[in-house]
């Protein structure tokens, strides 16, 4: 054990503390030579580059936890690195903790606060029921990021950052309708889902109803409960069944891009082409969507901005400089090659 | 706060403790009715279903940390959920902590042990240098899972679980050679990489040399350092450049499946077909590989077995019932539609 601080390193290297921080965090704005000199000094003096290391043994920690549903979901996992970067920039240490579908994410958060002495919580993904979950018992500031609050329930006044799933789901279906599609199928979340999948499905219904197109319930399909939700595997299984019904449709809305990857395969296996026979749209805007064949038209969620806003709101609440804000961001419709005009 | 234990729940429900555990962990082997009855009781009595909750306030915790390089890498992120399940089965609490490329993963592990009072560490991904990193200072049992130990360096006797990247890289290139390919390009890790990418590249060289095929250094390509490693975006950029050189090749080995997804796009954009003009093989065996067009021939890493073995070795070391084992697992060659015989 030693007690070398970031200030000691700065003094030894004859630079400012922020320069040392930049070297450690591999940020831009310093020369390669300075960076190397600082990192060598860090190594030589066994400096442990983290603010919370100074809290060893003390009751206080400086940790924020990200609690995530569906830890393997590619959309969420693409956010982890950026959460870490943003939290560390503000001097917080970070842990990621996954929660199962069967667990009460709020109860799990309360447990973790006590066990890990958290300063704050970011809830990522999933769905909360403010009438049943003990939000008022969470003893630290928290923000819901991309967490869906059931539209049938009284809205919680908790801090939140996300998009409007109903609105954005409606927009992408309107895009299809504007291009002449009226027979539009959807692969939504699991049956009885009340999370993001449900919001996007409601948007689908609103778009059709708004355009005076009757909703054909047979074209509304749900992901299978026995497979992981929002995966290619699930999308494949559901789309295959849909195609086997022989129901006619010219467009398909998959409520996640990864689900659409599976739907692509089912469509190809049936001998159909995209977009010639079926136009396909996704949702999320994961990087992969630009590389699959054909690249997919999708609603791109402002992922980076979501992370930045979430960290801003949460750290502001911890510092006492801001209130529990509810930030609603816009998604971008990315038009690519998987859709055509009828 | 309350002090309801798992035993109380079992007594109230008139079932065994293991049945309660199964209900909470959503395991198989109990009826839906029993599960529902138990979960209702759990809710009613506000039971906090985690062993470490009983340690509140005590110095001891029961936490194991997974420290991961490249937290957003789809291959690793697909393992998180299973690590959690396996660790919880054995009564451990779990946190996931990501480490940046610029950080010393061992130093970060040592810091976390002190701060979070860990019982053990799983290092996931990346590369270690046993001659420079202070392995002997890690105060708790640890296992390297899929961590690459530089082949040029003396082998550490730390516990490890993984595949032999050289051997498996060699096997998939031999598969191409057996099918008549001699002009085989490779997209390896970044230049100067000494981790898994380097091992697979060495396997590529060994396969060619073993078959008496001269190695054409121009066909050896490296991922770009300014893009995230092992991503579709990186594979796309590198493959596009390779195709623009006009060099002739009939097969391409991408050292990760996701990299291959990007290579697919570059190949399509150049007007070539897979496998008619270029056979492509990947590595990892991510779920997605079965859904892209065409499904990719790849080396499937025994991901689930890796998780199970890692947890087995680590918890055995914590309990004092096993030594630091070095487990080398075999990968499976999955033959799909992206390769053809010349």
C-alpha cells in the first residue's frame, strides 16, 4: 500500500492535475511524449489512478451502479463503455449489475445501495410499475434510462431519460404508410409485455388508425417467451411462423434491429427478397444495421446523448445542483435499402 | 428492513430451500404453480433474495467481480448473464467492471479487491504480461477467462480457462486449404497486437507453412487502431482497402465473426459474391453468425462451458478445494454457407 495521489504525480511530472487525468484516461489534448512520461511516473510510484482509492476503509465510496435488465442485449451493452467514460470524467467509480426479468429492479437497487454504499443508481432498460415498486424507498438519487413506464399507470415523477416509444414507433410505421404500404406486419415484444415493445406496438396501431387502415390482428406477432427477447433467434422463429400462415403483407416492422436480422433470414429462406417482396424496418439503430444485407431502415435512438444526459441529470442530483428531470429525446429515422415504395 | 431468510420462505411455503432458490432463479424443475406461490410469498414478506444481503454492515462480502476488457464486445457481453447465473447458483454476488485498453487490468483488479472487498476475480478478455503485471499482488483467487498470455513470454501459472487460439486459428485455415484455397487473406487484430488476434494470426501462418504455401505478407491485414477493435465497422474498412489493392485471393479469414459482418458488406459493395468469389470464415461462433447472409463458417468457442469452468475453478479456489487449474477447451468448426471448395 502507498499513498501517492494524483497531485504527487502532477508535481513530479511538473504538469497540472488535469493533464495527469488526461494521460490516465487516454484523453486527447496532450502530447504523446507528455503522456508517456506521466504514465511511466504513475507506474514507477504505483499510483492507483482512481479517486475512490483514497476512500479505502472509509464508509464513503464514490460509486454509481448501472442496473441493467437484459445485460446481453446488444443495444444496452453498446452503452456500457460510454457510461464508464462519462462517470469517470465526473470522478465517479462505476459498477454494472445485471437484473433478471424475474427480479424487482427497484428492490435490487435498494439492496445494492446498502451493500455497496452507492452514491446513485442508473436503471437501464426494462419496465417499472410505480404503483407497486417502492421507488420512495430508494435512498439515493437515481435516473431511469430507457426504462419504460407503463402508459396505463400514473406517471412517476422520477428522473428519466429516454425516447417516446409510442411516438417513434408511430413515425416509422407512418413512413411505411407514406410509401404505399397498408399490409404491415409487426414483431413486437412478448405477449403481455408492458415495456418498450408495448410502446412501439401502440405507435404501430396509432399510425394505422390515423391513416384509416384497419388493424389486422393476425399481422401482430409477439416474440416467443421461451427464447431470449429481442434476439435474432426470436425474430427468426416468429417471422418464420408469420410467413407460414400465408397471410399477405408487404412490410414488416421489427421492434428491434437484432430481431430484424432474424426476420431477414426467415424471409430469405422462404424465397422472398428484401425489399422487393417485403420491406423491413427495425428500431434502435445499432451499428450492425448498416452492415447487414440490405442495410436496414430504422429508428436510431440517440444512444450517446442518452448516456450523457443520464449522467448529467444523476450527478447534478447527487451534487444537489439539479432536480429530477424527465428528458425525452428524439430518435432519427435512418432511411436505408431495406424499404421500397409500393 | 426485515430479516426474512430463505429458510423462512421455505418454511412458509412448505418446500425445501433449494426449491425456493429455484423459483427465485427461474430455474427448471419446479411446477409453475409452486413457482408462483413462492414468488408471491417472497413479495409478501419483502424477502431480499440474495445471500449477501445477510452480510449488510459486516466487513465480509460475498462478491466476485468480472473485470472485462472491451465491455461492448458482443462475444464477451453474451457471457455476462451466464456468469451471473452460475455465480448466484453458488451463492455469490456479482459485479461487472470494465477496464480500458490503456489500464493495467491487474492493477485495476487489486484496487477493486480493496474497495469492494471482493472474494475473487474473473479477468475476461484482453492480454496480460506476467513479467510486468503484479499478479503476485492480487490478494484473492482469480481466473483468467479467454485472456491471452503472450506466447513469447514465460507462461504464468495462474488459473486460466480458454481455447488455444493458435491451434484453433490453424485449424480453420487448414479447413480452407483442404478445400483448395491457397490465396487466403486474413484480417487480424491491430498491428502489434499480442492478444487473441495475434494467436489466431500465428495459427494462420502455421497452417500455410505446414501446407507449403508461401505467406504473402500483403494478404495479412490488421484492424485499424482508430476504430473499435473486432467490430463490423473495422472489418468493413480493412476489407474495403484490401479489395482496392486488387490483390487476388479466394478466401478470407476474419479473426472475429463481427469483423466478418463488416467484410461481407465490403465484398458485396465491390460486386463480389460470397462464397462464389470469396469464401469467408469467422471466429467466435456468435449467435448472429447463423443469421447473416450467407450464414458464416466459423470456429465456435465453447462459451457456456468457459463460463461454467471459470466459475468452477474460481469458487473451488475460494473454498480451498481446488488448485489453480489451466483449462484449455476445444472450439468447434461450424461449417456453413460462406465457404466453398475451389
